[in-house]
């Protein structure tokens, strides 16, 4: 395993834990709400509390990575959110404490991806970057998959204890292994650190908001997350309360994450192949992958509103999330093209804006379902948002450096 592969593996594991910890509450909230008598609206606020913390720390994460480096920032962040996960059962009877803990979880996780984007953009060459982001996204999908498979077979307190402990073990390994295996990357004969990251503040904040190619990325990311937040937040509840699935059937929600993981890796390899071969330009590849990643899910999310069986619902969501993974080789990789020295910050800005749907995914969805008595308007709205995102990105994106 090369040092670059070692770096991708460690960061992929961090995203594995990051994603797994997000899945726990949507699964656990069903038995928890029965135990503590939480109605649908209160469940919505609990589920969305994560996003309020997450949205507040994206830019902080990008700047912290520039200032202090990836080792310290990522290690401390994983330690904080793992502790927040681990202590959740101890404070579960106090709903305000649960909401506060969810906010802390989101705040700490907000440092994760901006830090990794900073590290990847400074350590991984252009022709390998799509694969790196593909594996990064796959790591998150595997985490979601594993949590979805095993959590329905565990008591809800053990869900939090298990994955909180896994995160704390990763922190120990990270601080033990990172300095030994990663800091020597600057002297690697393959010059993996050839693209240096600017750690100064020479770029004004207005620059991150004044370029159309950046807004194309921000828009695509926002639209992608709109559907992802709805699915990740409400899928276990929808399957059990609307389609009549039993708690063990929730383990089949791992299938969409498996599809997401596989397609993300395949799309990354295919994108890098097309770029290296010279048959496609970088911009054409980014637009193709983003178009597939937004328009494909738009179709299947729309169809999701008409299903009446758990099996069909899982099939549609699997296809939807699988196609969504193409975005890793599309607009997500585009940060390194347009802002190679500042991609940690541009991703932080993008992910901040893309977390806005997470603020409303809980309470607004609950209110819409209560008002209309059906989930169909929710799925229709999500599909339309994805179509708009694809149109904006394909028409306004660029692969030329702007920062």
C-alpha cells in the first residue's frame, strides 16, 4: 500500500465513522419515541438538531485545517463526536439534552470533510483525485450500510455505545499512525505533495462567493443534499409507519448504501480513465457525472411516492442513492479543479449551504406529511430540486482555476 493509499484509507475510515453515527438516531428514534412518547413533530426537531450543529462549523473546519493541519483537527473532531454519540443513552430521558447532544455531534462532524478535502487537494494528483473522492464517499456509504444492518438487531442504547467506541478507537490509531506514515509525504518520490495548499489569508471571503463556477458547485451540492437528508432522516420511519415494515426489515436499508459505495468507486475510476485517456475533458466528465448523479435520483425519488411494498421501496432507493454517488466524481471533485489551493474552504462554504436542507428535513417534512396526509408532495419537491441543480451545474460549471 502506497502512502497515498494509506492516507485515503485512514480518511475513508474517518468518513465511515462520520456517516455511521448519522444513521443511528433515525433508526433508534422509533423505539425511543415509543419509550419516551415523542410525537412526529418532536422527532423532526430531534432529527434535524444535527444539522444545526453541522452547518455552524463547516467554514471553521476548513480554516482550522489550513491553520493547524489535518492531523490535529480531524483527530479532535472525531473524538468529540464519538463522545457525543457514546453518552446519548445516558441523557436520553431528557429531550433537551438529546437535542443539545445532537447539535454537538453535528458541530464536530462539520470539521470532518472540509479537513479531508484540504488534505486530499494538497496530497493527491489530479489524475488520481476522482478515485480518492470515490473511495472517500464509499467509506461513508459502508459506514451507513454497516450501521443499517446491525443496528436493528441491537438494543437502541447499544447502537450508540458501539459506534461511539469505534470512533474513540480510531482516534487512538490516527494519532499513533498519522505522523509516522503521512508526514513524510512531502518527500515522496512521486511528488504527491506537488500541489501545495496556500495557508495564508490572501484570498478574500468575497472571492468564495463571487465566481459562477463555484456557485454551480454550491447549487449542485445543495440539491443533492436535499434528497439525501430526506432519505437518511426519514427512511426507517417511512418504512415502518407507512409501509408496515417490521423493525428487522430496517436492516435492508443497508442496500442503498451498498449501491452508493459500489457506484461511487466505479464512477471515480471511470472518470479518471476518461480524463487520463484524453477522450473527455475534465469539465465534460464533471458535468456528465453530476448530471447522472442528480437527474437519476430525481426520477426514482419521484417514483418512490407510488410504491406500496418494502421491497420495491428499497429497490428504488438503492438505484437512487447508487446514481447519486456519481456526484463524487462530478461536482465534489470539481473543488480541486477550480480552487486547488483553497478547496477545503470552498467545500466548507458549499457544505454549509448544502446543510440548509438538513435544518428543515425534520420539522418541515413532518409538517408537510401532517398537512397533506401523504408523502407524495415531499418526493415531488425533492425531484424538482434535483432537476434544477442539474440544469444549473451543467450550464454554469467550469474546470478552470478561479482561486
